[in-house]
């Protein structure tokens, strides 16, 4: 009997663990280690953050689902990896620290035959002074990265709305809280939901709304932008985004690295080297992501973290990490199997793998501060990668360690993105976009690097319906309800 | 080399504007061609897109009439707004009122790939903004207000979006079917109103039977709409598959309306 340990229970980890448990059956063991008691459909946190959904709507308890799937669930966080075992045993193991109320703080070594690192990101609030401490959100701003953060954001939003109803003008600052953030799409969706809610509450005229981000142009979204078909016409995501901001009277400041957050104001540095300050009454700033800080040790207990992980804490996989100038970036630099090059029984899925380089054009200020979006690896790509990794591990367990590995390169997969502007079934204007491939392939598709037949967008009500459908469909799938395997990632 | 400036109604390009990744002789030649073309045509600025290149490159004359070469320009910050009357070489002889930023901060690269930045105000700022529009595949039309755009479109013989292979119409025949459905359903409301003024049971039953035939008819029209709309969408490769969502939704809304009318008819005409 082989044991697969999956670290993390987000989109990637949950997908890997549930498919592996299904394919392996009771002949082998699947263990999930995740510090959270609940699964969270993160895209809907946006609606929690504006009070249109509750935490209960976007989360469910993991324990009964894993019990149903025959998965050994440990509510704990991974602390370190010993891929070569210890001096007394050759069996690799992971050290975990329990976070559940009954065993909080207890540690345990879990031996494994295969391990998948799907820990997701550490929300690195601490990277920007004043934004927070370590992975803890600070007191000056709000976030929608977790369901609890979103509930807090919604409460603060209601307070701001009450103030506006009382005649006090409020300034909203939404965007990214560091020059190396990703997830611009989430902030983009949140700002338009905020605008919609303020309009609904009848206080839009009392609000100044401003976008601040590390993108060098509106509509970059961490993917270097895209050209899409909107209503049959080819439009750059820059024009698409610019028109949305203009129509809704939302100001913007881009190419910005937020360098410090204080009560009611942020300090920033721009790509041209200039610095400035922006005031706010309500700010939602996405933090940068980092690896969760897993350590790795060899058989004799020496620290080999640098061998297993990239400097940003994400796990090295089968990517080409050779530093190259922008002009030489290739689709083939991106990983295909997500297998660690040193330890073949280790894989990474979702945000936890180290990307070889950015997708957007790399940029820095004259002071040397890098200000550019980092590659998004959330949602659809996370699910697809998680399933491919589960396939590979299952084949290695059942067919032998030299089994052919399954591939899911982000340079060969598409992704869909729906940015709502409200939650209405009959009113609203969501932006629905698909992009193929996520990572541009300049050799295959000269020019934009993308297949414009499969890269398109629509503004309209259909996006709201799609978002509603995805919400229910993916929670249904994650709960492993009948037919869950038929729902694609 | 002097290049021909693409002018309306020729579509600007079949390609899409993209960033320059390699700084080589091809780029230098492109920049020189832009300058030659500006001088020949007595212009103050030109984007590579306007002479048929898909690279994000613009050449703009500053307030001292000196050329500023900008590769991969990005407008990152702005202050103030002004309304300007603009013309562009793409629409010869046409002008339009456009809202622009008064002062802008731009980052860009020079021909050797070095990072540069500048702040511009007034006419120079407007010229740069106009050309940056082109780098992402647009013209000043996309910056017009709705009213200005409608006015401008009327002044163009072939409309703003000139026909090409990638064209997806914005008005379909299926919209006529939808209009017919809505008109029929509007007339279905009339017997409901009339029922409040009719006491004769037999007349009400007759109206109900007519209403029933109409209900079947509207269901039929919805089925026709649903399938024809998909057929029509597929005739144009440029029409995205997201249309399916809108078609399903439109049909669903129409059927919900019909359901409400049917229920009201049943109680007001049939079992009253």
C-alpha cells in the first residue's frame, strides 16, 4: 500500500486528493494536510466582500467530504519536508503541526511515498510596511483573499455606506498592495462590485473610487493583457478596461508599488521613479504572494530548502529557471509535469509551483524597484494542474515509478475569467473572458502569442449567469456530490 | 523610407498591436520609416500601427518640434481633464471632440531598450495619448463619448467598423423573431385587461381558447428563435461562443414572461 500526502486543500490540493482517492480506491492511502477546516470557493469571496453572500454560502466543512471519499484528513499545516528520510529511516516524511482546536500545536511526522505540494500562497501582507504582519492582515486595509477577510471587508463597506448616508464623503482605494502582486483580476472585480453596491445604496455621488495597481497598463491582469473578441470586434483588454473605468467614473493610478500603508493613506513609488501618497477611507489592497515557508532537510538534517524551493518559497518543478531576458522567454520554459527535478516523488500544483518567469513584460522603476504583476496560477489552471498531477501520481503508484507523466502546461491551456459587477440575474454588466493559452506562445502564435479564435470576451448579463453557475457547480463538485467527476476543472 | 498611411475605410490592420521584445535593425528601420512618413506628410505624430506594423511603437514631435521615439509606451499617471478637438491621419478631414488628460506620466523604452519616462502636458500630452491609443489597436473613436461617437459614425460613409473577414454583426435577423414574440405577448395582455369588463362566461371561454392557440404559437416562436439564433451565430466565425449564454438566457426570460401570461389567462379567462 502506497501513501500519497497532499499538502493543501484549496482548488489544486482538493482536486488532486479527491481524484487520487477515487482512482486509487482503498488499495492505497491518500492523506490531506490542510490548516483549514473549511473549503472556500474563493471567486465568490468578492460577493461576500460586498455583503451579497455570507461566509456560509462560499464555504463548507471538509471533514465529512473527506470521510466520504476515504481520505485521511489532518487539520494541520506542513512545516518541513525530509525527502530523503532521516538518519534512522530512508522513508521520506513531512512534519506537520496541527491547527485543529483539539490538537493545536502538536507536531507529527507523516511518512509518504509520494507528496504533492498544493499549499497555495502565503498572503504576504508583511512585505509592505503597514499592510500587515507576516500573513496577517493589518488594521488599515481590508482584503477579500479569504472568506473571513471578505466578511470583514463587507462590514467596513457597510460602515462607509452609513457614513456617506450621513453626509460624509468617502474615498475608496482598491487594487494591489505591492509592486509584485498577482490577482489583479480579483481586485478588478471587487472595485466594480463596490461601485455597483454604492450605486444601489444611492450613495455613489458621495464616493470617490480609485484603482491603484502594479500593472503597466489597465487590463494587463498579470497576463500581459490580451486581445479578445468583444461583440465580434477585436479589442485589447486595455481598451476594454479603460472604457469600464471611464464609464463608471473610476480614477486610476498604475505602474505603482505601494511602499507603505498608514491609517488613511498609502505611499507609493511609480514606474517613472516618482513617489507620492494617496489617501483613503476604505482600502482593499491585495497582498503579494509568497511560498508558505516550508523548509526541507536532507538525510543528515542539513537544510536543503534552496534545492527544493525557489527563493520566493515556491517549489521548483520541471521548468527552465535559467535567467533569460524578456526577448528570449519561451512557452517551453513553463513546466509540463510539475515534478520536482531532484526528488521524483514530489510534485507541486497550483500556486505552490515556482513559475520560471513573469508573463507580463518585466518592468522596474529607475530606483530598481520591480513593479510588475506576477503570473496568476489560480482557479482553472490550478484545477487542471491538480488533476494532471493526480493522474501522474496514480500511474506511478499503479504502473511503477517510470510511468509516463501527465502534462498540463500553462502555455497549452486556456483559462476563463468572469469579473462581475454586481450579482443580479436580470441586471448588470459582467466581463467574461477566456484566454488561450494562459502563457503566450510567441513561436506558435507570432505577435500576441495567443490564439485569438479562443481568446474572447463579452460584456453583458451572461457573465453574471456564468458566475452564478460556476459558484454552484464547483461547490457541488468539491462536495463530491453524484456526478462530480463529470464537471470539468 | 516613406510609407503609405493607412486611411479609412481600410481596416487599420488584420494583426494586433503587440509589445516589441527584440530591439534590432527591424525596429530601427521602423522608427526611421515613421519619421520619414511624418516629415513627408507634415504630421506631428504617428504610430507604427498606422503604417501597417503591429508593434507598439510611436514617434511624436515634442513642443520643440523634436522627435521623441517611444517603444512600448505606457501611460501610468494623469492629472486634470481637457476637451480637445482632434483630427487623425486615419480619418482624413474629420474632427471630433475628445476628453483627454491634461498632464500625463509615461514610461517607455528607447530604440536600444533602455527604460525612459517623461511627463507631458498640453498639446504634447494629447499627441502622446492619441498615439498610445493606436498601440493597443484603437483610434480616437474609442475615447469618444457615446453622443460624439454616434455623431462621428453618421459622418462616415461605411460606419466606424468597416467590414472585414473578422466581422460579427451587431444586429441579427434573430432580433426580429424576438421582436415578434414580444409584440404577440403584448397583444396577449389585451384579453386579460378585457376580462375585467366581460361577464359572459362563453366569451371568456372563447378568449381562453384563442389565448391557448397563441400560447402554443409563442412557444413555437421561442423554439425557432433558440435554434435559428445559434445557426445564425455560427455563420460568423468572429462571433464568440458566449452568445450561447445570451441566447439561452433570452429564451428563458421570454418563456418566463409567457408562463406568467399563461397563468394569468388561466385564472382570469378559464376558471373565473
